C-alpha cells in the first residue's frame, strides 16, 4: 500500500492472481479535516447553551463518546491544519479549552490543552490571520475564555479587557445582560489570580499543596466564586 496524503493506493490480488490497484481515501485523515464542523455544530447549535456551564455528568459523557479521539489529537498537538482557517481554529479552542474539562474532569489532564488553546486564541486577538471581531457573540466569548482560564496575571487582564469589549459591542442587543455576566465572571477569576497567583481549586487535581490562605479560601469559598 502506498499513501499520498489522505489517498491510498492499495494493491489487491484477485482469485485469478491478477493484481489490481485501488485508490481509497484514508477515513481518519479525510474525516479529521471535516470534523471541526461537527464540533461547532454540537457546541453552537440552537439550545446548545444549556451544555456550556451547567451540563453535568450527562453532557460530560456525551462529549467523551462523541469527541474523545479528537480531543486526544488536539492535546497532543495534532490537527495543525485546522489552525490555518478561523472556523476550524475555533473548533480547536473548544476541543482544548472546553471538552478537555468535560472529558478529564477532576484530573490534571483537564488542563492539558490550555496552552494550545491560548496560542490559538492569540491568533484571533492579533488579527493577522484570524479576526475575533468577525465572529458572533457566543463564539467570541469562547475565543476569550482561554485567557480567563489562565493563571497568568497578564492573561487575566486581557480577559477582562476582551469581555468588556464584547459587552460594549453588544450593548443594546439581546446579548447585553449575558455580556455583563461575562465581565463579572472574568473579574472574579482575575481576583483569585491577583490574590493567590493560581487557582486553588485546581491544586488537588494538579497535586499542588495548599497554602494556609488557600486552605482557608477553599474551606469558605465566597458565593461569588462558586
């Protein structure tokens, strides 16, 4: 068998001993190039917002069954061809920043895609090849979330700035109230990083020891951080 990209030239021998050549398409390679559409449809189709922040175990399992193989590839640095276009790049962010948290919940691997998610998100913010301003409200929110999930103070500042810009752009629309919520949520995340330099809620999953201040915080988490 000889492979040419995602096309394969396979030599088959018939019962009469004749060798024939059949060109076939690699299902793995061919499907991967289109799977980003499935990711975006699943995450942004009408009614999908119920899955975003309060999906629960059922949604976690659904994501695991549908997308675990793609998530593994994304975390391992594969699917690079998706990074060349904006829409597939958004799908990569969903795989590495959202689906990882569902599939690997309460484990260190839940955060294994964060670095790649931020790298891709920066392409949108830089605006050289991908422009975040060309996307609709929900998509922009998820492009910005990798910075909110970061334990870098600089990323936290960027997160609040981006969410504020989002709210400004959609003021007076049906998304106005949700946008205000996004700013508040981003601000809460920034407050935690400003205080501790990391998310204490992740310490157990990442095998980190709590400081006394973090222990107090975790034992008495204010409602605004729940």
